[in-house]
C-alpha cells in the first residue's frame, strides 16, 4: 500500500504550511501574510477531484494531523503542438518535505503519483522549476533542462 494519497480540502492548512517550508528554503524572511487569503481558493480546488489541479501528500509518521511531504500540480491547456497534440501540459509546483521527514523518499513517491495523474489526464509533457537542491531528484526521474527562455510580468 502506498504512503501517498491525494490531498483533500481538509488538508488545505497543512498544504499551505508545507508550501511555506518550500518558500522559506529560498527566502527565509518570506512573509506568511498571504496564507489566509489563499485558503478558501485552495480548499475549493482540493475539493474538486475532477478539476485540473491535484496535490499528493504523505502523512507525517510522527505527528498526527500533519503532512510530511507535498507535491502540487496543475494542468494547463495550450494550443497543441509537437509532443502534445491535445494541448495539455502539466506544471509541477510546491514540492516540499517537512525538514524532519526528509531523505525518506516521500517527495519522489508524491512525484510518481502526480506524474501518473498527468499521464491519466493526457498531458503531453510536464514542466517545473527546480531549485539546485532538488535538481538531482528531477534529473533522476527523467526531467531535462528546458532551453526555452522564460520571461515574467507581475500584474
């Protein structure tokens, strides 16, 4: 039996806690002020098993009502092209493991479930942004560096 399960609306606060673990690993001074405003929308998305959003988690073995690991992904539609004629692609974000639960394979197990979900949904490929610490995990799973330049505009 797998340790991994699909997150539910009841997991929303713990999902946000682990997301903050990920954010703090890149910016230790990051605020948590955003969490209260994010909670209602996250609960709604987690409650919709047929939507284009999925989170897979592992329950913390040492702390009841806590999560040990988290992986979140979303499906995006773009006009079809080579490698994804149906236009669906997966995007992985918010991969986090509680500091006291690391090096147990939880993130990999969650990623395996998310990748299977993407396959079942018909995604042609999967994208993510990797931190230097996480890049070896993703490379071992077959991810390669993307050569397409990316730009961003904050609105």
